[in-house]
């Protein structure tokens, strides 16, 4: 096969492997110079494995499911931002078709959100009562491609003016659900804002935490020791002040909690990192957050005083390793994003990808 592109500069495969050049041959990466005449476009810069958004909702809007045309546009916005791998963190409709379109990012799917009736955003979740959670989780594991998404806590409006965030499930219900998910060869992740839900999730064998705003130091230590990562979604937590203001008149306790989590969001995420918790990048795009915002999420993590090299690693090879998707090794699929400047030095460089290469096809996005 003939080469279709030549990459020069610094090709950063991971923390330990950097190369001066690489070629794209047959849609794959090679570090060996192809034989024969090479007369192909050369792309110079800092090349990384395609970025990963670990918490993104393709096909979802604030009002529920969107058309396939809109979902496709969402995926394209992510691709053009350098995101070439997405972990869907809960869907409404089946989005398996995304992986069938070579121009769209690869998608690791979590099936439909699982929540109790009237304990999540209307129209998004598959609503079940606790006795049905384990069976529903196993079914969603088969619908997805490796993940299941549980809603672990949400505001309990039935308490009136005393309403606050509260867990949806007890530990045994969660444990049964996680066991069924694992038996199906999948992993479970959980939306959680509240401190009260964390012990049950950790005791039940959860595989990943979304948001994690209620984690205490003890929870962070447990997560770090067990290798359970957190996706802090700082862009979304940045909206907590707005959520507090909207609910303050009717739900003052809820509003106070949301406001407190908003105010300490940077020190809280820094504490996770210092405790040894693996942090991944997720934008929570799909409702209040627009798509293609991975660079803004990265900048938020740097504002939390997580070093830029760690943020870039979390957005690239570390996330891919966690999801079991290849990075920039010899013979790997050519899913590459190229920058003029090194984002490990200045994280703002992530906002300006020069080009993306998806499945070996070069797409100039500058």
C-alpha cells in the first residue's frame, strides 16, 4: 500500500514514546519509512492520539432525543475539535449507527440512562424501580458497547421545601446491578453529585464516577486505591450556581448545596488529583453544554492546578488505554490530532488543532 500522509515534528504516542516522523499507510500508523517513492502531503507539528471525550451525549439535547441529522452534526463538531473517540455517557436512542460512518468519531456506548421514576431529567432515562434495576442494567449492557450509565442521586422534590440531593438506590441494589453488568462483559459508571451516594457506589463495585462533586477525602482515597477514575465535568459544575439560583426559592437546601459545590469546584478536583485519583476529561455535552468543548474542559482542569502534561495525557493515551482502544502504536488506526504548538506547554493550544486524521483520512480543520 502507498503512504497517504507524512507526519513530521514530534509524534507523541504516549509518555514514553516520541518519534520524529510517521507515515499513514492503508489507514494505519507506521514509524518505518515506506518503500519506493514517497510523494504525499507532509503535516508538521505536535501530533497526539485523537482526543477522548469521556462524558458526551451524542443524539441528546436538553429536551430529549434529536434527529439523526442533528446527532451527526454534534459528532462532527467533536471531530473537528480533535475528539476522535467518545464515550457516550447515556443516550436516549440507539446510536450504534455512528460507528458505521467513517467520517464520525469512534463511539463507545453506554445504552440508556437508568433512573427511578421522576428522579432525573424528564424524557431522558429508562425509569425503573429498585427491584428491576439489575435486569434493566443487564439489558442496557447488551444495548451498549461496553458501558452502562446509572443515575445514583438527584433532587428528591417530593420532600417539598426540604428537598435536596438524595440517593436513588441502596447498596445491595447497586451491587446486584454492577454484578449483572460485569457478567455481561461491560462496566458501569454513575452520575453522582451527592456525598450520600458515594459509599454505596464504591461498595457496589462501580467502575467510574461522573462529576463526583460530593466525594470526601476518604472517598478519594478509596477510589484511588481501587483504580476508579473520576470524570469531573468542570464545565457542567460551572453551571451549578445557575442551578442553585433557579431552585433557591422552592428548594433552599438543594440550592445551598449546589452553590457550595460550585464555589469549591477547583480545590475539590485538585484534591482528587493529589489523592491519586485518575482524572479523565468529559464535557457533558448534549444538554446545557455544547459539543466540541474539550479544549475548554482541559483549560478548566488546568485552572484547578492539574499540570497541563497530565491533562493532555488524560485526554489522549490514558483515556484510550482505560477504554481499551489503541493509541499511536505501530499498525494502529491513524486517529491523530495535530497542533502547531505543544498543549503540554500551553493548554490553550488544544483550542486550535491544525488537522485531524480519522481512520487515515486527513481533515484540515484550521
